[in-house]
């Protein structure tokens, strides 16, 4: 689309209708107002002007037109925002660089199936039992509509007939995981007589289903989730992220649950930033997906033993990627769905907001939970775990605080507990439990130089290419993580992009590069924009070259220690001398 076409598209957009998809607006004179979707507020400061075709928040000072709104609310770049605006207006998106999505046919098939299941639940007379079950679980009509919950009929060819009658090909429907070939060489529906929870991506495309029984059957699993298909990878998708995006942006946090019903319980309780993984523990790809939106995570798993153990592992995963981790521990081993059913949404929301704790406090509490300290073996195990948690702290004040709490819990003197703690800490052979330790980055001067160069490279493509030209032969001086990050930046990202965009960049890099990016922010965070300048950049380049020269000479020196040939040894010494002189000459010039 050219500029004139884009301008015309923007002019024809009803910005009130567009924004109303995400924000509840009320008319006020010529304008409309509502609560800002981009920051937390109790009194509306977000206004939409149909006359000017603009939105403006007087609280967080975010302002713009239809495309700017889509970019921010959907967390997408300009081309995707433009495509979405075309879709909103019913206009065909034309772009010479635009490549049609090869998965579009699968999205259409899955969208059709989702709409059918939803209508069948709401309109068919045979769905009464399923609707009654959902209502008994606190699922309201509003929740059914928001999540587009459906019902698969109690026969084996409904979805097959529906889609083939619409001229979709059998193998395309099978590739979506909706049908399968039976022993009689005929296709049959995979989802039968189950409540259907659609699984969607960030763009609201239906990728798969989580199908739940509503009539007790000991021979049937409670849930059947879609198998991995061409569009659905359970390790790369998060349930409810499509609906949670706006709340995540607004609150700058995400709530992680274990199951869909827990997510719905939070959603009902106006904690709409809740998500969960699907059938498996959360993994690296999903953490990277979350990082596109926020680095603040609240883990709220079940309060039982299994939920606690899962929480511990999940803490480690998010800390590895530099997240700010907090948790909520529900009482009496309950999960969010059970708590809401017993005490209601208002009570749950109040409990949740008032009981958010950091990971150290969580580990301290769950270590003492339901333990029989009259048993000597269990007492010693608990004591060791508590001491290791306390030892992970980087603050002597915090250490003392937890030691005093522990002594009060044991009804013992502080000095006695401190004495045992010091013995354990000083004992090199004591066994440590698998706990989360704050990242202690090595104060390594050389490593900071390489990180500074990567940071300069992220400032502009021109600088990155200049730096690469200067240090390309010295890249082996970098640590493996920094090498991976630099190669991802210069030889991959800047091949297709002219400006650095953090979210786009992070979405396409390896786990190793992502970890190094996290370290970069930890090391340089406090000094960024203070002591970074062209003079420092030149200095960093020279230091890397010096390190390369030192590395060369070190290799030659180590060689000389192992060879007997005097001629070769002399040649190596001569090379070392030339390397040194070459660097000195370069510096003098």
C-alpha cells in the first residue's frame, strides 16, 4: 500500500469502534472516555476523539491514531498493525513485501470448527447437560462468550461432514488435528461429547482445543488436548494470552497458573492478566514469549505438594531469564478455581493482591509447611533447607531477619540458631538443596567490554557494522554467549532490519543468546545512558584487539613450553614480539 492508500485507510477508520474492541468507552460531549488500557488507573484519563481520529491518555501521555493504537495494544510492528487495520475495515491488504501466510487455510478450518462448537453449545437442545455443568463450575454466559467455549456433539462425523461439505480437504482437516483415520480406513472426529476450550495465539487465531469431559467416566481422561500440528505447538503457546495482552500491558505483570479453570477463575475475579501452559510444564520458548510483554511474573500454582514442587522449578526457570519473580501461596492446598468456588471472586482477588510474596519468602514458607519437626531426620532436613535459603540472600540484614524468624518458629534462642547456621555455612561438605540463588555476575573486566560493544551495536545498524568490521577477527575473544548474541544481531537480525527493536530481536534468537542479553542488562543496566559515548566505544574496540593480541601470544607461549625444536621456538618468539609491536604502533598512530 502506498502513502495515499494508507492515509485513506486511516481516515475511513471508525476509531471509536476500533478502541471499543479493547476498552469500555462512555460518551462525554464530542469525545469518548474510558480507563486507559496501557497503565493502571481507577479514574478514566483515556479519551478518544472521533473528530480528530485520535486517542489520548492524560495519565501515561500515550497518544496516536488507529495504527499507533493497534501497535501498542497488540504489541506488533507497523506492517502487522497495518494488515490488522485493513482486516478491521474489510479492506484487502496489498504490500509488495507481504507474503501470504501459508497456514491461513488451517486458521480458517480451526476458526470454523471453533464457531460451530460454540454455537452448538449455546443453541442445540442436546447441550443442556453441558451448560448445566459449566454453570455449576461458575462459568457464566459472559465467560462462555469471552473464551468462545463450545461443545463437540456426541457422534463421530459431525465436524468431518461440516468441513468437507464446505470443500475443505480431508488431509488439511486431519493436519489440524480435528479428524483421524480409523481402522476402517474412514475418517472420524477426534473430539466427541466434550466441552471445547479454544487455544489461540496472540493474533486470536484458533490453533487447537482443550477438550474436557462433563459426564464422569472412569475410562476417559478428564482432558484431551490437541496434538501438535502445523500451527499448534503446545511448547510455544500460552492459554489466554490473546485475551490477557491488554491487562498485561496495563499492569506490567503476568499471572501464571497451572490450568485453564484457574485462569478462568482469575479472569472472573478481574485478574485478567492470567495465563497457563497446556498439558506440560512451562518451558523456555514460553518464557521468551512472556518476555515480549513483561519481565514481572506472579506464579500462582496449586497450594498442594505437587503445585509447590512445580513452583520451585518454575522459579528457577524464570530467574534464569532475569524475571522479577513473585508468588501467591493459596491456603489449605487449594487451587484458584477451588478458592473462588468456596469464597467468591471478591475474596479471591483480595487474598491474591494482599499475599504476593517474593521467591525467598515463598521458599521459606513452603519449607516449613506441614512438616513434623518432632521427627529428628525431618527436622535436620528442614533446618538445612532453611539455612540454604537464607544463605542465598545477598543482604546481611535479610539473613538476620530470617534467622530470627526461624528461631522464633522453633521457640529457640537466636544465638543457638545462628551458631548452627554458621557451622553449616562454613562446612564445605554440607549438601545443598536445589534452591534459587540470585544471579551473582562475575566482575570480569573483559566480559563487560564485550557486553558494552554489543550494546553499542544495538544502538544502530551502522555502528554494529562498523564494530563488526573492526573486531571480526577478534570475535573469538568473546565468551560463547556473547558470540551467539553478536552473531544473532549482526548476521541475522540486521540482515532484515535497519533499526533495532528489542521485542522483534528477542523473538528470533537462541536460548543462549537470550540468556546473554539478560546478563547484558544486569551488568550494564545502571550505567546505560550515563557513560556510553564514542570515545568509550573506540576504547572498547581497542581493548578487544589488545585481548586478541594477548590471546595469540599466550597460545604461542604455551606452544613453546611443549616443543623441542629451537627454530620453531625462535619463530614463535619473533611472532610474539611482532604482535606486541604491531599493537603498540597502532596505538601510537
